[in-house]
C-alpha cells in the first residue's frame, strides 16, 4: 500500500505518492487559484491525487489513505480547515469532501506540523520520541511532535512558534502583537537587517555583492558576506543567531524536546549557522550541566510537507 | 487505600495523607536542615511519612504509594533528584532510599509539576485534558499537564516556565540568561517595581502605605494601592499584567492548553488581576477569533504540592 500526501499552498497544490519508508514514488501538481470557490479547489485536490497515483504507476486501489498539509489552522477531528489566511478559507470541510470524491480515509493537519512529522519519522529527528522542527523562511514555522504524535494544542492553535514573544513591546507583527519571534528569526528578518546594514554602511560587502541594489539582498547574500569575514555582515548574522538562540532556549526550558531541527532557506548556511548557535544556546539554557535538546539541520527539504501529510494516515 | 505526598522544601519537609479524591486527611512536618548529609534528610522524610499516617489515623498498611515533590530537577524514571539548588543536592537516590525504608512504591517529580497535577485533577483545571499552572511567587513556577500526564520534557529540564525569554537582552536572571519571564512576572518583580515607584514618586500611595519604609512594600501593597486608584500603583500593576499577558500568549501560541491556572501570592488579587489580564491576552493572542485557553485562578493553594505529589502514585 502507498500513502498520498497533499501540500496545499497558496500558489500550487502538489500531491505525492509516498511509501511507508517516506520515499516519494511520484508526484503531480496544479495551480491553486485560491480566488475560486473552495469547492473547485477541493475538486482539483482530488484530481491531482488521482494524477499523482497514475504518475507513480499505481492505481487508487493501492492507496491506503490521503493526508493534507494545510496552510493555516486545521482541525484533525472534524477534518476542516478552520482558518487559512492565504486562501481566505473559513471552516472549509476538506476531509469529508475529499473522502466523498476519493473514497479513502482522509487526514489533515497544519503544514508546519506535518513537516515536523516528516523530520521526526525520516529526517533529522528520526528515532526521537519528541522533537520540534522550526522552519526559517518568510516566516518562522513550527512543528511539535510529542511521543510520536503531532502536538498542535487543545484547540489546534498551538505550535505557532513564530509567535512566541521574544522581545516585549518589540517590532509590530502581522498577528497584531509585538515582538514575535518570526520578526527576528526568519529569512525576512535576516534580509531586512542586511538591507539596513547596506544602507548604514555602504562600503560593506553585502552592498558590494548586489552592486548597491539593496532589493537584491537575500539571506544568502548576508551569509556569504559573513563567511567572507565582512565585519558588517558578521554583526548582522550574529544578531540573527542571538535571537534564534533565545527562542530555542525558550523551547528547551519549556517543552524540552529530544531534538530541535532547523529547516528553511536560512538553514542552508549549515554548520556556519549551527556551530555558533549551539555555543550560544549552551550558554543561555537553564540547566547547563544537564542534557538538553540536540540542535540539528532539517533533512527533508521541500518534500517534508508531502511526506509528512502522507504519514498522517500511518500514525492515525 | 490512601496516598502520601511529600513536599520537600528548603526549610521544611511536609507530608500529607491524601485520599483518591484529593482530600488531605492528616499531615506531619519536620525541618529540612538541608546542610546535613542527604541520607539524614531522606531518613527524616521517611519518618515524617510514618508520622503523617499515624496523625491521619491510618497504618502503613493503608498506604498505596508515596510521592515526592522535589525543589529542582527530578528524574521520574530513576527516582533521583538530579539537581536541587536549594538543597545543594546532585544525583540523590530519593525513591530507592525511601522505598527501602517504607517498603512502598515511591514516585517523584518537580514541585511545580506536581502542583500543576493537583490543579489538573482537583482544582482550576479539573476536567481539562491539558493544562498549565503557573505560580507567581518569589519566582515563576510552571507545571504542564498534557493528556492527563505531567510533561517535564524529554530530559526533565522542561516546564521551567520562569525561564522562557520574554525580553531579549533584558534583566539579568539567576539562571545566567537575560530577560527571563520570572524577572518580570513574579511577586519579586511586582515588589521591585513597587519599591522603585515609591522612590521615584514619594507622594504615591504605595509609599504612604508603608510610611516611607520601602522594605515593607509587598505585592499586596502594590495591589491594594492600585485598587485604591493610585495612579502610580496602577501603572506598576498594568506593567506587571502586560508582561504576564505576553508570557501567557507565548504559552497559548506554542502549547495551547485547555486551561491556564494562575497561583501563588500575586493571584490573591483575584478578578482585579484576571479581568484586565484576560482582556490583554485576547488582544495579543495569534488567532483572535478561535477558541483558546481559559485563564483561571488556581484553587489548591498551599496544599497543591502535597496533593499533587500524592497523586503521582495514582496516575503512574
């Protein structure tokens, strides 16, 4: 039997056929066109499942279950997307609709949560009973796995790790609060600080690398300039790491997982990020002489969402 | 059958005999004298259990199990106190020693965790599968209950909610880090701010209430002055509530429990604390239109430690 995972994004719907070892055997995709009535999007989600199964060389009889990674708050009990900002969806009955179309068990969870599940089952957190995966991209996404199960809270509004408060009365966040972690520990933050530094210190390497066009500064620009030992870029990167460390310390001192995996664009910095991060966390954590979470790079990359969604049927 | 709970503190050892409904049937206590060799303290812990059982009118044959609430990091698996700062204990074999003396099953967990368990089973969080109890005293203690079990993390170093970072590079904390929540949301913080306000605004009611002797300012002084509508005291109390709210928002956006119970000395302010706190949390939480944790006053008071410790044997 195989398992199908759907990564439902604001731009594309991607479905993948996954075996029980987390290997992707075939894929299909279609544009989301989220402005349409949701029933049309759901219909396309079903169709893209069927197409992915064909592409993988299977029939629907081989499919044990379908899982959906949702860009927002999903209720695993009712199978609904409760709220998805990108799609402007409220209380959309995803699982029941797909089940009616496909005649398979359908499961749903938040996309960051299923990415965390994929890391826990096959990636950086493999073998750990409890782990947290944070994804440093446009925002900061979090997936919490406790005792092998996704923990998204009692009301499904948890694991929004980008919105733990790290700086009281700090920068305004889209969520309405101030000082949320993702305002300081996302690719967006690193880019913002890189641009500010390029404006303040025009002779810095960051500015030179984009020929003075600060709009072309990416997270990689800052990281590469820091690797090249540019003082300004090193300052920016150290500031980024310091905020990241304090958020990780918050997770260790509260949830204390076995492993914390770091994914997303910024994690491509690899050991250049991890080594100073681990050093700083060691200095800041509450119990310095006791064991605490390993900090590792996420391993599943862009496939985490599909693989984790597919695995919802395995752990159900 | 009855259950014995031991509240092991830096000053006193208190044992209580508890029935399965959380009712305390008898108690005994003895000074800890923590500077002694730990074997002597453990011997007294056993003796105080026997004494409490006598005082309650039972014999040891009626005792199903003994539980210990430890002031530090305890390992429920090995039964050891791994580290207790107050007692200067490292790797002390509490459960095995007591078991040898009393010939009963002995369980152990951190004192804030067992207080959370007591609230979850019989207090403010009764009926909730998942809850968090925070105790606002000298420090800020946390007990996390998930699916009816204590969650103290993979390595037992979690649930140290006083040490989530709420203000990046903020006030120095005893733990070595900066900006920990308990530096802003404990009775100690409220007293500190009250004293600072009395120095800065000598004509304020806080100062008048202690006849200018700021060392006599307590959390109650500030709260009473705020209730009496003194502007300075209201400012101090609002600042306190604002920090408390941001920490609670962090807990909701990450762990999302069903109930958050607030105990400790400051919680005696009752609705005067709770009403503005709930209002502020409602403004700051990530998903404003979705259900999230109820915020309630803890109900178990000083008995929470004994009752929760006793219940370790019930949930084991």
